[in-house]
C-alpha cells in the first residue's frame, strides 16, 4: 500500500457539508471524495503521471 501524506485542509462549514453530501451520494467517505476530486482535476490538467507499470504503481 502506498504511503499517504497528511495535512490540514481548511474549509467553510458549508463547503464541508456539501462535500459530505456529495460523498454520501457516491458511497465514499468525505476524505475519499476529496481525493477523487483532486485526482480527476490533476488528470484533466495533464499533471498526473500515467501508470506504465501493470502493477498500478506510478513511475
């Protein structure tokens, strides 16, 4: 399993509630939803490395 970096993220209560609802609608945790949103944004911006290794690890 890959290591994950922890950090503080400050959100307004309203934004957190909206993310919480969106996550519940898609059967994810709020943290998982934020990771999913960021992952998609990185892919769309062309900033995420593509997996070239069949094991799924990035190179």
